[in-house]
């Protein structure tokens, strides 16, 4: 008997839609969240989050976290909005108050900068959110007191953030959306309570993508942050300590009058907007990035000393989905992220050690030269990946060129001879790249430990 072929979805025309609608949101007594959206009156979506196992939500809890749930609803909607990027939004479950509206205006415009640029849209999306009534700001929180939730992604940055929080005795627990291999391995090494949220996108979104919907990068860190803050509020945590570094505030390319930044929702600007929105909504959780003062190079220096995690972590987005157990299989060794992490760890590591972690020596592979050169902004765009500032890549290259352990490696020799001479001698000085910034919201009580770990 013949088997029917899968039905092909009807063609989807993004230009046919005028309005993205926020319909409703709810959380049940077991922490199961439903977020409802629609494009015009035609296509409805339901996104679901399952909060950590054992979560219980009373009526009093529901009222207490309603503002945070609202923020999660608004932030997570960007994944569905982008399918058509229509000019209007409607908030049928209540409009955001002013500070939350400013955050959303940023996430749905500059937060979609890479999406608009790579899809060759004529301009950034700039939907105007309706503004609800202002609400009294909550009292300021002290993120150095009480329990602290530390989101982890399986990479080096969250490990360093966790180490700082752990050293100040802030009773850390781990948080993640999902538990892919690098996350699970990192949590196992840390040996701490690990709160896992499951996110389930509406399957219809994938169908629309195959039928012609617009698709691309979204400000995912803002969505993860809202899920972490909701988990923290229901779990009795006083703070969420992110691992977003100084480098995340620097973009990739100037386009349509803005600095298009792959890491926009990790930037110091979005952190400030998020803090203001949470205060306005009455959230009883502090939110800050404990790594904000530091460059990726300074974080790599700290992480290089944390060898117990080196067999567990991975920052490679190409292989991250494979959920593999062997460290060498966790790195594709042929993408901008692999090159950048190798580059910034190398000045603080032995070649044999990095070869054992990554599975190969990328700085002795001439086929990698062009990719390393791009990290220094030597022609072309800075890669649309979570990589650091061009200046700190140059600083790492200068350090390696002077390091007898690395200076003879073929890629290092060519970077020193062919790439670094294109820049001024004072461009990419290691001391400047490693210095800590004062532009951050880290609680004062944490700063001595931040300086001790990241400053030397």
C-alpha cells in the first residue's frame, strides 16, 4: 500500500501580515508556563516553559511573579514576531509600563539587527509597543546577600562567574534552559544544585520557516534571563548573576544607523534596561553580570587556572547540539568560536594542554590563518558569533608572538608577520585588554573577589 508523502506547508508570505499580537499568558500550580501569540487573526502560537522539577506555584506566588511572567511573555515573543516582522504589535494581555516598553523597543529593533542584516531587510524592524501605566519601582536589591542563581551555558564564562559567586559565599545554584552535554558536564564538576527549565517552541514555527517565514538570530539571552529571573523569584533566590563580559557590548557592523551586535542582549545597555524594567515591575530579584568589568581575555586568564572544568566545557555552537561526552568531540575546530576560545586561552596555557582539550592545535594549522586574522578585524566583518573585541584578539596575538611556547607555531608566525603590522604598535596592548572597566552593576560586596579573580 502506498504511503502518503508528507504534506508540504503552504507558502508563507511575511508581507501579508500587519500585526503581531500578545494574546495571553499563564502559569499553573506546577510551574508550567503557556505564552500565547498570534499573527493577525490567522496564525496562533503557544510557547511553553516547564520550570524546574518540584516547582510549586500558589495563588500568592502567581500574583507576586506576575510582572516577571509578563516580561517573559513579551521577550519570548520575538521568536514568533520575526516570522513576518510586521509593523504593529498589540498587547491584549496588558501593555508594558514605560521601562519595560523601552527594553522591548530595543529587543525588537536592535536585538533583531543581525536578523535584519542577514535577511537583507530594507531597515530594522521598529514596532512601537503600547505603553501601560507606570508602576512604583521596587526597593533596590543587594545581589551580594541571599542565595544566587548562576545561569550556565557550558562555556568558560559561566564557570568563572560561578567561581566568583561561590567564593563570596552567596549560596549559588546553577540554572540552565535544557541540559546539553557541556552544560551537564559542567554542572557535574561544580557539584551544586542545578535547576533546569525546558523550553518548547511551538512546532508551527518550524513549519512556517520551511514555508518561507523570515528566520535568523534573536536576542536569546534576554529570553533566558527572564526564565532565570522567574525561576529565582519562585525559588527564593535574591539574585541572578549573569556571565556577560565587557566585550559583549561591542558590535559587528554599522548598518541602518545602528551598531549591529550579535551579542546585543548580553550588552551593558540591555542589562541596564532589564534592571530598570524589573524594578518597575516589582521583581524581588537583583539582576547583574558579575563578569561585566572584564574582557574575554581576562576571563580566559582566570579560566585557564580552573583545569578541573577543561574536560567538561565547550563553547562551540556547531557541535553543541551533538551532546557528546568526549571533550575533543565538543569542538569542531573550524568555526570562529573555536578559534577565539583557543586564541584567548593560549597565552595562559601550555600547547600540549590545549591540544588535549580541543583535539588539535589550531595555531599550528595554516588552514586556520584567515579565520584567526578575521578575529583581529583584518578584512571583512567581525564574525556573527560570541567572540570578543578585535583589540583583545590582537592583544592575544601579541602575547603569543612573544611567548616561546607559541611563537614558533605556524599560524602565530604568520599573524605576527602579516596581520599585526597592519595595526599601530599601541593597538591591542595586552595591559589595556586585561584591565577591568568601571562600567558595571556588580554589587560592591562582590568587587574585591571580582578584582582578585579577573584582575590578575
